[in-house]
């Protein structure tokens, strides 16, 4: 597989955009975007979690990601002090 072909495949994976971590729940794949901010001298770890409904396509894409970039698919949520959630079918 060429680099160009790999980039095209990765662009098609919707739950990969801006992901720092990807983990699974019983019914969802979760993309976690983690950032750190200092607010009034207090360090805040902020997580934007997007829950994607598990589909056969997304599950096969997840297996592909695990094979090429296992460090991204952590299987555990990174703890945060502030969290937002979004759900995608």
C-alpha cells in the first residue's frame, strides 16, 4: 500500500478526526480529543468525547487502525476534569 492510498483510507474514517485516543464501550466507539488549559492558575484537562454508534464498517476500520497504529487505540478513557459528549449514529 502506498502512502497516498493509506492517506485516502485514513481520511474516510470518521471517528479518527482530531483523535488523541479511541476506546470502545458496549455500543459505541469513542473518539477522545484531550487538551490541557490553565485557567486562573489551575490546570484543567479537557476532553471532547464523540460517541459513534458501532457499525460493521466502523469495526473493520477500527481493526485496521489497530494493525497500523496500535498506540492510538488505547481501550481506556483518558481521565479529564471537564468533559463534553456528542453522539453520532
